C-alpha cells in the first residue's frame, strides 16, 4: 500500500475510510381515480306457439335489467428527509477505479439501538479532501435505518392482531 508523501490522503484502496455526508430528500405522490358505469337491458317475447291460445302467449314476455356502478379513489404521499454522516470502508475497487463502500453505525440509548447502514459506489474524483463525499455523489446508494428495542416493539402490531388482519375479509 504505497502512498506518496506529497499526495492528498484520499481513499483509493480497499480498507480505506470514506466519510459520507448523508443529505437525502425523497418525495413521492400518487393519486388515482376511476369510475365505471354500465347498464344493460334485455327483453324477449313469444308471439305464437303451436297448439296454444293467443292469451297464453301474450303472458310469456321475458325481460331483465342490469346495472353496475363503481367509483373509486385512492392516493398516497410519502416524504422522507434523512441527514447525518457515516464513515464507510472501501470493500472493493472496480476496474474503472470507482470505490465500492459499505458502512454501519449503531447508536444505543436506553435499551434501544438504532442501526444505520450505508452502501454504494463512489467515483474517487468526487472525494473532497479528507475523503468526504456527499451522498448525492454516490451511485447505487442504499440507506437503511432500523431500530431495535422496546420503542421499536411498541410501534409494531402484535402477532395476534396481524393474524386477525389476514383472516378477516373486511
């Protein structure tokens, strides 16, 4: 792992560290509506049958009406803002010189643990002095934030509630 004395110490080898300034804003919105209205009518009548009287055949009229109407609307919105920093390690150097990085940070407070995982591919030319890069300059980013502990368990539905939600049709 040769490093020249007068070169800026930016990450470029497996095992080097890169600090990522995470600034991610994701906003999504989807709205839909549909309306279906269908009406149909069928009628039939018999005017004559052999060996029957006209008064009998006048009573053999058949008719049917059908109607179907549907109206539905739906929408979803999501807005996520994520800021912070994490130091990741170079786990691979691609043939084009790009750095594959991955890192994990665990923060524990009062029996709760928040885990932050970050991975992606960095062009070494995007690195600032000190091997710092903004998350917007990282390709194939994967940011995962999960919590473990009593607080996370309190936000999750219990197993019996999940069971009844799957077997109840309404």
